[in-house]
């Protein structure tokens, strides 16, 4: 494994397109464009661990289960996450291998079902914050919280959304297997949807009804795997201060301590850019190596630190 290793996190929206369209053709189109970016990285000499979000897909599964007849069993959220690891992992494998063949590149793609260790006493279990699935009316939300014990929060767009715990990832349990797979593959897909969350109880791993932020979990994997660079690819060209405002300013190169200060000052919203910045800061501080946040369209340029917001280590 002489090649440089990049851990690359793809946004759920970068794969499914914003607006929850899971039309089969659009899925293949989005995955094909992600595959072109990944394979361009291989041409630049990188080995790549691809991680990915699953927001649109897990929302789709939740709605599909709700539409089942009342006497059909419903599967828990952690199984929905595991399902999306197969779903999206398969599509990425298919598309990336296809693109490799087209460009005459050797080496395969492996997909690994991934668990992430979380702490059972994480405050998120007492006060969940992560909205998932669709928006419900007040009556529907009341009925569902009675029948299923779901917790709802008012959505800024009106109506109510289910919220689930989003505990911090402590460790990615498959890191060593990912490293082993990299001996014989140039691409490994892992940590889908942030990984299936588990807690340790008396030496046994037990799944929990929660979701882990995919950017943070990917950062933990990048640290544990000894990645040379950690890249987060999404649908904007990087990180901006005063995003969408009159003083909008896109960051190109930024020292980790400066970015951390902007984060602490509340420049980045919790549900979108916040976790990406936090994940990049975590990697750069722990690994003392650079991270980048940028557009999926510029994939290989972002990984090579030529485009996007590049987060640089200070004194290590
Ligand atoms: P992903 O599916 O890739 O995780 P998110 O929606 O979670 O995507 O995060 C990316 C989005 O963050 C962008 O589409 C952009 O609208 C939003 N965003 C919020 N604040 C910022 C910011 N300060 N700079 C850039 N983008 C931002
Ligand atoms: Mg996101």
C-alpha cells in the first residue's frame, strides 16, 4: 500500500440529488458522476476509502415501512441504516468498477458493512436532535408518538418531524478490516450513513436506535486509518463565512485554529455545514494532516488540495 490514502465523504444529497428524488435513473446518474470523481483520484495515484450519507434513502425506507399494512412488522432505524449501506454501497461499487474498466484501471472495489461505537450515556439519548423522515401534521405526530413512542420537534418549515439521537462516534469498529481490504482493493466503501451505531454492554455490542453523523464518523475513520488527507464532498464549492448573506466570503486556505474559531463563533449551521467543519477540524487536529471541503464536481482537485476550502494544520 505505497499509495497515498484519501478518505472521502460523499453527501447523501450528492448521491441522490437534493429534493429526495430516488427515481432510479437519477440515482444511477448521480452515482456515475461520483464514480468519475473517485476514479480520477485513482488516476492521480490515490487509494480511496469512500464514505457516504444516506438521508434521502433512510427517509424513503421509513416512509415505505409506514405504508405497509398495520400487521406487518416495522424494522428499526439501525436496520434501515444497514440496508442503505448495501443499497448505496452496491451502486457505488457498480459505478466505480464500471468507470475503472472504461479507463483501463486495474483493482477492485469492496464494500464493507460498518458499525460505529457510541457512548450509551451520550446526552443525545436523553435529548435527541437529529430530524429524520418527512414532515407530519400535529395530529399525525401526536398519534405516532402515542403508538410508537417517537419524539417530534416542530420544523422551521412548519409541521413536525421525528427526531432521533445523534450520539458522537467514538470509534469505527471496522477500521482494521478496511485497512486489510486496501491491500487488495484500490477503493473501499465504508461507514455508510455514518455507520450502524452500537454500544458496548458487558463486553457485547448492542445496536441502538440512533444515527451517527456521517461527516464525524468519516473523520474518525480517517484518523484511525492513518489517512493522508480527509475530503468532504458536497454540493457547494467549499465553506463560506456569512453564507448567502451580503458579506459572503468563501474560504480557500484556512488554518485549523482559525476555522475552529469561526465554528465556535457559530458561523456554520448544525444540520449541514457545522458537522463538516467540525469533522475537518477533528481530523486536522488529531492527524496533523490537511482536510478539504468542496464540491463533488471538483473531486480530484479537492483531494489534491487545489480546490475547495483547505484546512491546514498549525503547530502539531
Ligand atoms: P450533504 O448531504 O453533502 O451532507 P448538507 O446539506 O448536509 O449536505 O450540507 C451542505 C449544505 O450546507 C450546502 O448545500 C449549503 O447550502 C449549506 N451551508 C450552510 N452553511 C454553509 C456555509 N457556511 N458555507 C457553505 N455551505 C453552507
Ligand atoms: Mg449533511
